């Protein structure tokens, strides 16, 4: 009986979703995101797909071929990615720092709505952030911690993280928990920022890492500020 109810619920959800141009394939989280112009915008974050794209049938031989998509797939249902950038990161960048996947990131974003001690940091340079990011993320570039000319911004960032400056160095007793990300599994910007924070004494228990970054996030159709505008 429960199985029948579950099937009916899925069927109802699918029919209802098809009324819209986009299908949300996982639960969504409504967040407030500060846009590059400083204005706050409410955005629903979830896995999205155009309903026409969702109907496309894939053939294994073509799907795993040179173009990684069947010839029958419409152009607006495809995406291309650079395959040779950067250096591939290991699954864990530090033994005490948890690596997140997309569903863990979505859960973290949801938890952030009621917990101001959680912070989601896009560690890329501002030009990347302005082009598009994951809603609810704030931009604190890794260069603040790796380039001495940004010392003033580094000080501001540490204060924002909850770090207090003392006569003997830093007090990390009331810092925020931070989830970091950058462009993808080949991007070294968030790992560099995490390493710099570890060297200062920031507790590893208060840091998380989304290894997949923007490339993995967009490859499965998750919401970005570009698609939400």
C-alpha cells in the first residue's frame, strides 16, 4: 500500500512540475543572495531541467561518444566544459576537513537559513563571482590570504569569520563554520585559501570543502545566479 502511494505521489509531482517550463528534481531551498550590485534577491535553489530536455532519450554509444551527448539532444539541453584546466584535486584536501557533494551543499544552504554561524564562501576572484555563483554564497577571494597586497582585506575577512585579534595572535574560539568552493575539481583557489587559514590556526573542524565547485554544480543542473536572474 505504501509503495502504491509513493508511486502516485511521484506521478502527481511529475505532472504538476510539467506545468512549468522548469522541472525541479530535488527539493529546493529559498535563500537570500546578495547580487554584485549590492541588492538582495530571493532565489530558489535546486536541481532544474527544461521539461523538453527531461524527455530526451539517450543512447549509451552516443552519450559516451566524442560529444558526450546524443545527436538528438537539443542544443539548449547541452553544456560544454573545459577538460584540461588546472590540476585534479584529491577527494580529501585534509584529513580533518569533510568533502561535500551537491546534496550536502544543498543541505548546508538550507541549514544556513536558520544558523548565522554557518557561512558559504566562493573563494574565486570577483570577476568569476560576478559572472555567476551558487546562491547564498559570499565572495571572499583566496587572494586575500595568499597575496600580501590584500592584507587589509584579509583582516576584514578574518573579522567576518569571527576571528579576534589578540596580543598573542588570533582567537578562534567563536569562529563561524565555513564551506568553501571554487571552479571545480581542477581549481586550486579554495584549497589554497583553506591551507592559508590552517596556517593561521583556523580550526579544521570549522571548515568544509565542496570539491566539485561550479563545474559539478552546473553539470547536474543546479541553480546558479545566472539561471535565476
